[in-house]
C-alpha cells in the first residue's frame, strides 16, 4: 500500500460522495470514483485534477447490477493501492411499508445493504493481510429510530451500523479501521427519490458540514460518528447499556417473567 492510500468512493457523482472526493483529494489522495452518472463524475474529476493535482479514475457502475458490482469488487481485490473504501452509495423510497412495491424494496436492500457487504468483503481480506486500511460506511440515524417511519430504509441503515460494529470487532486487531457515519437530514438529492422537498424541512445539515465532521471522527478513529448528535454521551450511554446486557443474554432457562402464564 502506498504511503497515501488511494480512496475508492461509491455514489461519488454528487452529494456526500462527491464531497468526500473533494476532501480526500485536498488531502493528497488519488481517487477512484464509482457511480452511474459518468458526466457528473468526469466534471468532478476534471475540476479536482486541476485544483489538487491528484490522479482520479472513473469507474462507471450501477451497484444494483451484478455485472457492475463485480467490476468494482475486482478493482478492490486487485488494486493494492486502494487503502480506503467509502461505502456511500445508497437510496431511499417514499411511502409506507404497505404502499411500497416489493421490487422497490428489494432494489433498496440490494443497494444499501447487499452491495455494501460485497464491496467490504472484496477489500477486507487484503487490508487485514496488509495490517492497515479503512472502510467507511455511510449509515443514518434512521437506523436507530423506527419511530421515523422509514421502515425498510431504516432497516438497511441499522444493518450498516451492525455490520460496521461487527467488522470493527473482527478487523480492528488486524489494523483495519472501520467507521460508521450516521447522518440525519442532509441536503442531498436523496430526497428527490422519496418525493420530498428538502428546502421545506428544518434542521437540515449541509453536505460539507456533514463530511467535515465525519472526517474529524475518521481522524480520531471513532467507530461510530454521529455528526448531528450534540450530546455524544447519549450514544456512549446507549452503547454502554447494550454492552452491559451482553452477559445476560445467554441462559439455559427462560427469564422468570416468561415462566408464568399470562
């Protein structure tokens, strides 16, 4: 791996992914940009090459298509220069669970969860062998909050958080850093996918502020970074309560409250 690792970013044509590309380019990292929109990626790459002098490759891919996903997996497995993967590609769908089509939900799970697992799996063995590298997974605070009503989307983001924590547990001792980033409402084009007007919403974070905060967490090697959460102690308390419960989860007999008929 080079001293300044190459960064592969999915969903890199706009929004959070494009901003990550800009920030890493200004840090001196060469980039691989992955998204469907080649025109936007080429424009971004041209500007960043001119402004920063870094090398940027464009890898067009629709990560809901197996052949495109395989191309990106191959690049992650075979290119030893890639030391940082930013799993940012994702989408959302509007409506309630009973109104959403099974096809839309399946595609959502495929992009938000399955593609993320496969790309992480493509790079993780190489990083573990090298004893260095990072995987950044973009989740969402919705994954902590069923009350927000975005059931399938939230489930995929809860999956992203759990996967990140599990990978950190498995790979941290091997020198691989895993970060889960949990944005809240952020000014990106994802709201167009659900038919919502982000300009009419309150407490909307700007993309630059989100990514800059996430990179502070990255530099500090935080396992979970929640930029909109001002009281970090609340996350510590939640995670601490979860860990405190672990020793009580495995027992040979049911809990007393379940041994008395209702």
